[in-house]
C-alpha cells in the first residue's frame, strides 16, 4: 500500500468552494458537506470548514432544508384530506400530519369536518415525527411546544443560518425576545414566527443576523443595535 | 445585418481588438445577483453576457419525471430577443434545445444527485448579449449559480472557446472571429482537473491542430476556474468568519 501523508490543508472555519481539498491521507474521515476521492477529502458545497476529532466537514452557507427526525418546524397547511393534512415545510418534500398525531381526542369523522382543527392556510409549529427512506415526512403535534400559530408575522431565512439566529444555547434569540418583548418561534426549516408589539424591530434584527451570519461577535453587535433602537 | 468581413483577422501579430492570441476578453464575474433565486451568477466575456439562475432542489413536477433514487437536472438556455444585432425569435429553437442539452450533460458530471431524491434542480441560462462563446459563458455562470444555491458538487465547471484563424490558434473567439475564422471549438473542463465534459467543434482541422487547440483550452479553463473561485470567495469576504453560534 502506498503511504500518503495525512494532513489537514485548511484552517477551522475557512471558506471553501466545491472541489477544494480539505485533507489528504486516510487518517481523516469526511463528515457532512465533504466527500472522499482516493486519498483526498474534498468539499462538496460552498461553506465553512468544521473539524471534530478525525472528521472534516463543511457547514453550508446556502441550501434548502432537508427534514430530520425531531426537528421543530413551522409549516403552512396546504391541503386537507379525510384524515390528514398536507403541510408545506419550506423543503422539497411536503409533510403530512395525520389526524391521530394532531388531535388528542376521539374524532367522529361522520359528524365533524377536520377543518375545525386546522384549515387550509393555517400556520402550525410541529415536530418532525419521522422521515422515511423515500423521503415521506410525517409530523406530530404530540409535544408541549407544538401549536397552531395565530396572528403575528412570518419571516423566511436561509435554513442553514438558523443555528446562528438561535445562538449559543439560545443566547441570541433570548436577547431579541427580552429586548423586544415579542414571542418568537424559530423553525429549523428557516421560517420564523414573531408576535408582539415590536415585531418590526425583531424582524429587522433577525434579518440583520441572516445577512451578517458569517461575522464574529454578532451577539454583542446585536445587543448594541437593539439597545439603540429599542430604547 | 452582419458587419462585413474584415480584410484580415490578424494584424501585425495581434487580433482585431488588440488582443494577443492566447488572451481573454475582459472577464467580469458576479455571484448572487438575483435576490429571489436560490443561486445566481453573471459571467461576461467582453460583450458576451450570460445570466444564470438556479431554483431548487424542489418538488419535481410533472410527477412522472421524479426519480425515487436521485434528483433530476433541468437546464434551459435561451437568448434574449435583443441579444444579437438581428432580433432572436423568443422561445425555443433547434439551437436552444441543443445547447440546453449539452449544458445539462456537462453539469450532470459534477452534481451529487443522490443527496436529493424525488426533486428537480432547475437551471436557467439567459444570454442577454451575444458575441460568440455564449455556451461557454452560460456554462461558467450556471456552475457558479449552482454553487451559490448550495447544491453539492464535485467541482466547478470552467469553460472557454478556442479557434483557428488564419492558421493561428486563438483563445476566446469574439463574434467576428467566430463568423470568419476557420475553426471554432467550445471546451468545458471540470475545474482544475484534467477532465473534459463538453467539446463541440465547427470547421475542418487536422489532428495535430486539434491537440494543440486542446492544450490552449486547458490553460484557458484553468484561468477561468481561478476567476470563478475568486468571485465566490469575494462574495463572503467580510471580516472574520464564524458561523457556529
């Protein structure tokens, strides 16, 4: 076997483009956003490198939301069938919410129309129950945080920037909630629901975070901005 | 309403616009120009102006085109009616269908389709101004737009045209050279790797000349690749980078 020196060629959190070699040798392993070709690990998306132990990967800067089990998402009810709803979750795959997962009580389908629970056009916060191999997404409302969202306003951001909006252990989102006194729910799919008096300020600050998500010290910057505008 | 044939295409060892044989026209690259598209890019070779937009991966409609194993790529190349001196009839033509097809096959070589089953990736290439090498500019723009959309790819695709005029091998032909030159060839390669994904030629040529032209194209493609890379890095060049909150 020919020996290839194992080394990492990039720094942590460096901007890389598809095809850029991240590491050589067999001592490292590709994680999400990278692939192995012969003795090299290469990036497959535009993003920032991330290293953990022997894994070298790339955090994306753009891209669509791919549902994962356990994610909390905000969706729009698109269609209704006799016992389930079809929900648009800002992803290439539509999700379905079956009656049993949505309602905790017995429903007599002969007497009730299920639109009394959720109607077309309603906005819901739900949990992803399961994603099958053929990308069938099912949702559930069996969680204490899930509910129908009434009023307020909706924002859409790039799904890969959701962790930045939430911040370390929720620091960023807590900051915005405290300063603006708004109710905010952030879906993993990049849809954000805001309700409160200072909706405008809250949405403005979230959009600023999205725009400048790749800059360090953002929490301090946001706190100053909110301090100035919120009074 | 074509410009008449010039007497000579090469004057005193230089081309009509004053370029050397292996020199590009001024290249302008911009990434992320369209706000509503998931990914977009502009690529210009002098007066050739290509705009590309990428939407997706999104649910594939009509449903019969869905592939349960992988994503489907849909390319559409079109020339704006005002892009040439003579008005182009809007809509698909034989030429547009052919170019859409070759762009599709070239891009299919680098995209990881398995990551997004049952979806479609839409790539639109619009030529806003044409002065030869439109498919090369379009392909360069499309590969940048795909990267900008966050679609997983093995590498970028870089493309340029080479040709033969009055016995000289030249890089990046313009409209006049394309119309009155001897040979015109479009080459696309996978980034800095030595792999050809598109090769189309028009004219009569010997084997030696073809090989020589390929060598020139290879150097050209690497230069284009560097420009693409630079444009992508410039888009996110704002101070220190830190995403993990």
